[in-house]
């Protein structure tokens, strides 16, 4: 490998915004939480899942927040900790990439049921 070439490469990302994923590792994995992907950070290999991996920000008392308090929001999760849920078989599945010969478009296919996502 030539030094400096790996930095210019676009990171692989088989999960896109709007996909439904299931947590397979981490604190939400035991509950088997599923959620929609809100945002993807391909360069970091992380994504934000709706309703999973909550982080709390503590607010100090101020004029805007006279009582103080805690704000909870979703924190990024690593892509290896989630698995894409197939819409047809409704189970977590791995993804196979298929490129159409004529148009050149890439299609994601479920390895379980061989149907496109």
C-alpha cells in the first residue's frame, strides 16, 4: 500500500439515513432496541439511532433555566454495534451489494431473503 492513499479513500457505509437498525452491542442491545437512523457520520464510522444510546447534558441554573435540569438526546453509536433490519423478512440481516450491469446503479440486497432494501 502506498503511504497517503488510504486517507483519500471514501469510507464504506452500508447503512443510510432513514434505515431501520437493531442494536446488537452496547447497553441497548439487551433490550433489542430498534430505531430509525437519524444521521450518519461515514468518516467517523458512527451514526445516530432514534431512541437509543441516550446521553444526558446537565444544565446549570440560569435565567433561561431557573430550575436547572437534564436534557437527554441521542449520542452517536459505532456502525459495528448495529445491524440493518430487512423490511421484507423483518429480521436483522447482513447486506450484499449488487451493481446493475446496464445502469450501473448499486442495490443493497438482504443476504437472508435475497430481496432489495
